[in-house]
C-alpha cells in the first residue's frame, strides 16, 4: 500500500471494514477501485494510505475485509474475483503500551483509544 501524498479519496464507498486488531483502523474501498486505510486516532479526515486496484478489465469492488490471522486485506469483486493486499509494517504496528501485554490490558488500551476519539468528536 502506498502512502497518500496529498488530498483525499473521492468517489462513492462500496464497502468498509473495521480492523480486528486495532479499534481505530478501518479500510474502505471505492467504486473507482481504490482502497484507503484510515487510522482515526492519527488522522480523522484523510487516509493514511491509498492503493489503486490495477486490473486488466474494469471490475467494481463490492466488499472488503481484514484477515484476522495475517496482515492482509481481502477485496472482493462483483464477479467473484478476489484480491489480497499486504499491509505495510507501519499500518500493522502494535501500540507501544501493548507490547507484551495480556488480553485484558490490550482491551483496556483499545477502549481508551476509542473513548479519546469519541470525546474529540463531541466537543
């Protein structure tokens, strides 16, 4: 996935999915064939990176999902095709407080991140 230079992703969103291992990360795929990864704790209005889906024939993407076992994103098309995109190390980086933490501590860290995010949107 390529870091975004400037600007924003334009076009209708065909599908979106939350990350299973980070509460503030989500991925969205547009009808124009672009995949954008957002981390709401870092930037709320612009994606961290955008990748164009290069294909010989124009096939609209219809769904997107994170793989829970490996650092990849799966993008499905209308005609049954499937593409996999590997996340860069920066996008799958573990929070510095989460290294070596147990399951309860990991949940508390993710909960605090979401509380901070919701608090900034309220006021």
